[in-house]
C-alpha cells in the first residue's frame, strides 16, 4: 500500500499535479493563513474537497502571516499549521508559500478549481485570471458567519480579562 506524503515543496507538488492531470483528476486549490483551525475552516475545506479529486492547501508562511495580520500573528507556527492541515482527511496536499499572495504557486499549478471563502469577492481572488484563462473555475464558497481566528482570539482575550 502506497502511503501518500501530504506535505510537499513546490517542485514535488508540480510533479504530483502533472500526474493527477495525466490521470484526468480534478485538482482543487485554496490558500490562507489557517492560524487557528475552527469549524468554519473545517466546513470550508470539506466543501472545497467535494469539488474535485484532490485538494491542495497553500499556507502562508509565518513571515507572510505577520505581514498580513500584524503583530502577534501567527499564533501557531507554519510547521504546526501544516501538520494540523495535513492531518485533515479532506486535505490531500499542503505546501507553504512565503510571498504575500499565492499567485506564483497558482500560476505554476493551474488548478482545475480555485476556491476561497465567501468573504472573498470573485474579482478579488488572486489567481482568478490565470485559472480561468487555462479553462478552470473560480468559486467563492459560503462563509460561516462569526467563525474566524480573529474572533476566537478576541473571545480568549475577553475571557482572560475577567
């Protein structure tokens, strides 16, 4: 029985993408910080995976999260976040990117389906033009209201102040 390695660097991921393409498999791609995994993330990742045969999740590096979210973030290191993400049944592959956006990875992989959460308008999704130009689809999946890492951090801070 072949045990699939889930955490891949970009070169290995490109090889895997080529294999999946040859087999006619539909590859779904998403990205994000996924700092503290919560119910909104779990639901979103299940829905994303249901759109194809393999789900690739690109995680923002620690440096990238700090730049996007500010001081005090990320809560969990990129290695911890990658390990948690790889443990999810709905996730087939995990990679980490250091840039502010995943455009380089998306342009290289050209997934069949690019997804983001419902808090992203289609015209703001990075990589949309590249994916659509290659014949792929870009979707914004429903957002679970109130489920966010920032909201969880706020709740923790409020409860610890009591």
